[in-house]
C-alpha cells in the first residue's frame, strides 16, 4: 500500500506540473494489478476505461479502475480488438 501511495503522489505531481507549465488538463487512468503477465492487456484496457471515465468528471485527473462503479463500467464498455 505504501508503494501505491507513492506512485499516486508522483502521478499527481506530474499531472499538476503538466497543467501548470503546458496549461493542459491531463486524465490518468490506472488499471488493476494482476499476477500474470498475460493479464497486462486487461489492466491496460481497465486503465483506458478509467481515462475515459476521468475525462467525463471535471476536476478529477486520476481515476483507478477499482473506483469506478460496476454500472459505470458496463456503460463505458467497448469492444476489445484482438
């Protein structure tokens, strides 16, 4: 948990610096962690869904897939290309 807190803090610092220097809003999505490398693709798609969700929320730059409700996830689902 300590490592996750550090990473979230670093991502927020990066987001704020980009916002300050480039005057751009940045949405960051974080997928769940998995034990197997084969599941990296799943985490990537969760992160992309989290980015899309974050873009819909004003003032919310970082969203973790675990914090998106099941109903919102289904509503934002899109087909995965193989």
